[in-house]
C-alpha cells in the first residue's frame, strides 16, 4: 500500500488455495458490514446494511472466464482479512462486454489497492477476450471515476442518476 502496509492479491477462486466459497462469502459479508453507509451507497447505489444470501452467492460465483474476481487481503493475527475486491461478469446480451465493480473497505481506501485490483481485472479480461469493461457509477463516486479515467475509460451518462464508464481493452474496439 502507499503507506507501506503489505497486502496480497489473488484470484478469488473457491477451493483454489484461498478458502472455500463459504469462507469467501463470510469475508465479503464482514467487509460490507464494516463499510461506512456512504461507501455502501457509492458501491451498491442502495441503502444496504448487509448483503442477502443471493447477493453473496452472485458475488462468489466465479469461473475465471466469464465471471472473474480479484481479492485483496491482509494478514492479521486472526487470519487473512478481505480488504478489497474487483470483479467482472460477461454480459450475455452484448458480445465482448463485461460489467465490472471495485470495492475497497473504508480503512484501506486511498492506498492504491483499488487501482491495482482494477489493473489485474483489466489484464484478466484481455486474456479472456473481453473488449470492454463497463462500470455503472454514481456521479458522486469521485474515487471510482478517477480510477476509471486513469485506465482511459470513456465516461458518459447512463440515466439521470448513473454514469457509465467503458474501459476499452482492445485497439480495434477503441474507436467504438
């Protein structure tokens, strides 16, 4: 991290040496509950306090091709603690496009973790032949908009309350 605190990043894969799906669900649930109301609003665009079981199922269902996630963790005396997650899901109705999202727990924001997670997600998406990563972002989420712009995203308005950020991953699609 920018402050020198060590952390690890790894693909979130159930049974892949970094815990099973139930452990991953628990880490995500704990992280969301530790986030401020503002951070939860900026990430989920809803006044949630905790995630439902179906939301946790969705967030932990990975195949490393169409549904991919990178996790950031720190080691604590109690064990590894999730501090960030970046994921994408390939859209079924738009060839070559995947929706992405990034979440970093409040106490670790501003340390470069979100940017590093998003860079890893971009690399993985390219390897999986995804042409565009698309994020839906609230206009007040300046941190996420800044991350997207660092990666060359084209930002436009989705509707009256949401921006859409498209990160072009292939040169031939950059003119789209």
